[in-house]
C-alpha cells in the first residue's frame, strides 16, 4: 500500500493514522469538522469565557491502549494520574459520603476493610460482583448481581457511566470486559487519569502534531461525501474539492460514526440506536481543599447529577443514558442540577438560589446503546464491502463498550488490516 486515506479524525482515525505512519505509510486524514477530536474534544465557550470539554471523560490506568497512545504522542504530562485508586461518592438524598479504595495488587484485600469499601456491604456482595466478568450471555447489568447496597452504590453508577445505557438494558458482559481490565487487576489499574487542561490538549493536539511530524496530512473541513467502489475496491472518494483518486495500491480506513458509515457504505449493518450524554458546565472555581480537591471528581447517587468533575475555572456534571432529558430546555436542566452540585461541594443551602453562568452540552448520539440488539450489529474492522477498506470506531466489534479505549483499539486493528493487505 502506498497511500492510506483515513476518514475521520476522532480517536479511532487518529490511532489508525499513528500506526500507519509508524509503519512508514503515507497517510492523509480527512476530517469533516473544523477541528479534530470528534466526540472527545475541547473548545472555547463564549458564554462561559472558558475552554471546556464537550464532555467529561474518565480514563483509568488499566486502559492500556489509551496509555500507549498517550505515550506515543508524548502527552503523559498532559494528564494528572492519581497515585492511588480512590472513587469518592456521595448519596444526595442522605448526605452520606464514602470512598471506594481498591488496594494496588491483584489480591483484593480491600473488600475486607470497612474503610475501603461501600459502607454496610458484605464480602459475599463483592464475590457476587466479581462473578460478572464470567457472564457471556445477554444478561443485563440489573440482573447480574443482588441489587443491594453494593449494587446501588458502586456497580450501578459505574455501569451507567461505562455503558451509557440504563442498567435494565445494558449488557453485563460489556461491563465485565471493562472490569476484567481494571477492577480485577487491582487498584494499580484503577487510578484515574484526568486531562490537566482539556481533552484536546491531552489526546488530540499531540496526536495531530505527531502525525504531521511524520509527514501525514490532516485535512480539516474535508467531509467525504461519497466513496466509489469498483471491482470490489474503493477507487475514489469525493471530498469538498472534488474527486480524490484511490490508486490500485492505496487503502482507506473509514473511522466515522456508525450512521455516517452506513450512509457511505450501503448495506453495512451497524448500530442504529443511541444514547445521549449531558454535560453541564458551571462557572465556579471549586475550593482545592473541598470534596473535589484530592481526586478531581466525585460519584453522586440518588440525584440527577451522576458525576461531578473539577475543571479549570469551572465544575462539570455528567448525566449518562440521558435520552429522557436531552430535549429539555438548557436552563431547566442547569437549574435542576445546580442544587445537586451545591450539596456535593458542601456549600451552604443559600448557594442553591444563585445559578452561576452555565453551558449545557447535549451530545445526542454520544454512543450506541450497549444492548444485545445493538451488540450483534457491530461489524469487524475487516469488511467484505471492499478489499482495500477497513472500519474503525468505538462502535465496531471491539468487545468493549463505546469508550476511548475501544476507539483507540479499533483504530489500531484497522491499521493492522490495512498493513496486511
Ligand atoms: C459526552 C461524552 C462523554 C464520554 N465519556 C467517556 C469517558 O468518560 N470515558 C471513555 O472512555 N469514553 C467516553 N466517551 C466516549 C468516547 O468519547 C468515544 O468512544 C470516542 O471519542 C469515539 O471516537 P471515534 O473515533 O470512534 O468516533 P468520533 O469521535 O465520532 O470520530 C469520528 C470523526 O469522523 C468525523 N466525520 C464524520 N463524518 C465524516 C465524513 N463524512 N468525512 C470525514 N470525517 C467525518 C467526525 O467529525 C469525527 O471527528 C464519551 C463520549 C461522549 C460524547
């Protein structure tokens, strides 16, 4: 292969391009947007007067493909990696606070130590939770273990965040795949990695710079509207400036969201049901000595807000599996959620009266729904649609839910497909 066209500069496209340039291929990345990053990006918000991320993203030290990617683009210093695994929580109804603190090694002695586990839980609950990694069928998360305190105060919040799907529908086996690579490997694989500045500074700009340094071209505002397939091969792409010939030795990596891929490749079976994620950013400088000071985030149960993150000059709430709220007015959402933030930050109740400047970011098709019906629609990277084409994206058959880790792995596998053509 002489020249590889990568369509889409999200994490899957960027990681494919990294592998391909490392293997000496000439690469052009075509990105429809005016910036790279796709569903994982930062931008300046005029309303807040701040740079924000489209959504809070949590990486864990057990996300090995993501860590290798960060190392490859020289961005380790752009992340704050926690020294220890600590997951602070608060119940918004009762006001109780607790922290789950897995010990570093693989032998999980932390489940025997009251101060490290969810209060009023039993060893048998943890054994039940660990059995989830053995589930291979279509059991939903809600039926994967006893629905006691451990379920409501740890598993359910983590499952909704990881799968972006309600626990009644979300597949336990996809959650199990995440747990196998994190919680089951011990606390050393569960340390939070948060971007110091923003997602683009941590994951996107350094990748684009690395690619450019290796001679790749990253074309922005370059939407590919059509692909010509002749004789079982892609022979041309149509971009904003006209037809781009794809030579007999050239290849294409299609790294776009599933609905775009299905448009460009008629007949492709791909996920077709999606869940929204809401992020509500409030201009508020959280006290470094306060509840977000040590870890930078907190999990919230029994309220509307699910996770709260400390960001430069603002605090930011995530609500996953948010299809039922996403069409509500931004002001209504921001006003509903702000009292949860006040409680989580331990501020006086009077602070609930004054809504700070806010921005509600609605990612309507944030991820595919992690259900059995969608799981069978996830295609492999190698495709019969064209012999010089590979598919990438968090929605391909990665064995993981739609995550940064899955997106990066899909890009690496798509590059492997192209390199073996
Ligand atoms: C709000 C939110 C919060 C999230 N939180 C987490 C988290 O905490 N942890 C985690 O691991 N993951 C999280 N995720 C998921 C993660 O962001 C995604 O899995 C990942 O970014 C997907 O990357 P991708 O390359 O597969 O797709 P995308 O990022 O969608 O990239 C596809 C790219 O293709 C471009 N494109 C589309 N059409 C065309 C075309 N015709 N021609 C050229 N280019 C085109 C798009 O503009 C886009 O840049 C979150 C996602 C969202 C939205």
